[in-house]
C-alpha cells in the first residue's frame, strides 16, 4: 500500500541537540522583524495515508485563536475547594473537558458548547502528529509498567492536547506571527482560568492489551496512523486503547498557580459512556519539596500511597483505581508517565530554549551532577511558580506548557534546515573581530522527549 509520510526532515533529533541562536531567549526566527502580512495556516498533521487510500475524517488543527483575552465566567469547578473536595473537583473538570467533545470524537472544531484549541507545530519531526486524530508519539512503555501480566517491551504512549479559550489566547499571542514566534508575548504566562487537558492512548494490539492489562478490557479504541512498535518509524493504520487523561488548571487559588490532575482508564467501571471509565488517580498543587525520600514503584502490584505528602492527594479506592505506579515517592503521575518524576516536576521545566532535561535521569551528565535525592535533584521537585523559567539565565518560561516550548523548537529546527543560518546571529556587537573576546557559547537544547501539555 502506498503511504505518504509528510515530514519535513530526517535529521530532526540530531539538530535539536544544538540551539543555533546565540541569544537563547530569542527565537532564531525573530532575526527578521518585518511586519505581519497574510499568513498561511499552520499544518494540521505530518503523517497520513495517501489521499487515494483514505477518504474518511481527518484531524483539523484548531488554530483560530482569540485575539482578545476572553472574559467569560470561570468554570464552575473554580467554586470547589480542590483540597477538601478533590474528587468532586476532578470530576467537574472532566465534565468540562468532555462537554461537546465526546459526541464529536474530540474533533473540537465541531464542538457546539465551547471552543478548544491545539498548539501548532506538533506535526514536525519523527514523532509528529498523525492525520486521524492528531496524536503524537510520546514515550515507550516498559514491561510490567501497567500490569504484572503485561510483558511487552515494544508499545508506547501517543497523545493529543487541548486548550480552552483562555489558554488559546496565550498560544495565539506567542504564534501571532506564524514566521516569528515570540515566547516573550506570554507576558508572565497563562491567565487565570486557562484549562489544558490531554488524552493518551496505548499502541498495543487489542487482543494483547485486553489479555495482559485487565483495566483495558471493555476499552475505548481510536484509529491512528502510527506504529505498534514504539521505535518503529514505518507508520500504518492501527488501533489504540484509551489509557490516561491529564489536566492542568491555571488557578490563582493554588500556591504556585497551577493544579494538576490525572485519570486512568478502568473498563471494569462499565459506564454508559466509555470516556467516563477514566477514573481519578489524584490531584497535586505542589511537590512537597522538603521530602527527598527515594522510593518508586515501577512495576505496581498495588498503588503505594505516601501519607507524608501534603500537596498531593491520591485516590484511595482500590476498587475504582487499578494498581498504578504513581511518581517519585508517591507524587502524582499517570500509568504511562515516568515513575521517578511527577506531573508538576516535568512541566516545571517548560521553557524556550529547553536548557534542562525534563528529568535529570534523561541526560547522563545532568544526573551525574544532580544524583537522586541531592539538593540539585530537588530543583526538579521545587514549587516553581507559574511564569518563572526553570533556567532564568538561559531561557524564557512557557509557563509549564511543554507543547508550546517544543512547538517553537520544532519551528526553529525546520527554519534552520530549510532556510539556512545567518552570520549576523553570531556577530559580537561592537567588535570587528571575535579574537579579543570569547564568543557567546551556544546553548545545549534538550529534546523534550515526550509531547506533554
């Protein structure tokens, strides 16, 4: 069968490891400051069957971002005490995210209740968006990570993220000029009332998933142009199982400005809508930064809840929540997430350029300098506030939004490959020669590794 892989570059990963702008807080694409003119729409996806082979519905990037900050009433869950009534809060957020979306298969351009948006430039690179539902390749899944009977070492997680109108306004500001993204236009980050959510799927054949992972029986399945084997690059039409949902709420009531929540699929709940089989894993609004106890549960027989944590609440109902590994020392994380990290920890590193990995273990030099539990390691588990860069001397914050950081890095990589580089980007101001002064060092840029929200 003829397939069309609409991808723009074969050396994406190698180029991402080096940022070619000598001023790390300014995108390379901003060297040209011409006025904004007529603009082409952002590409919808990067990988899909040839048009002669497929005539069904395709993913459409929702990119008509609000030009003025929306000021509607805050969603009703802003009236719920997220600490005392954590489950009520999470279920209300889930309902808000589902309204108008579940009935249109999350083709948000058809939502009649409220507007949702996507981050552009997730189509680019080997892990880029596929054309059925806009899923991007996220992370591999290790044996026994999901259940003791799950022995596969080849499957992976794929996901698509959505942003409400308040969040969409900020994305639109950054990408106002499609050829010159400007992260500084975030102006302190997302605004109170921004809601971000992501649904994640497992690339495993249905018979294997249902026989080895008990909670995926009675599952919700999506078609995708992807790969069953995570490291395979030869895409084909496959089916994937819904496994997880993540939420991020920009809420001024939270000490650091963000509330994180997580849901895990459990087909045993047998709800009328299979989407409602996503049950709460828990909620977090901080990282308990003084707790450096080194424990994890990468192959969960049961969910190990750490009662010492004060800024994470985990669902204690074992009949509702299947055994899951959580994050480092019991902090919140989902079943396809890293068991030695947390929702808050990964997202706190969102910045442009990505001057640090999302976890020290993802880079040998970083881990050597910041061993597990050390003061350096705990920088990844601090209560960084919204709008503050993880590396303020090297980067600009994208306010906990990894997708937005990666979208600009993707654009810069493509721009450099397609359009070339400019000598003026390397010139030292006021100098006729660099021989008397050391050139500004290039910033090592870490691939974000997975496409989080």
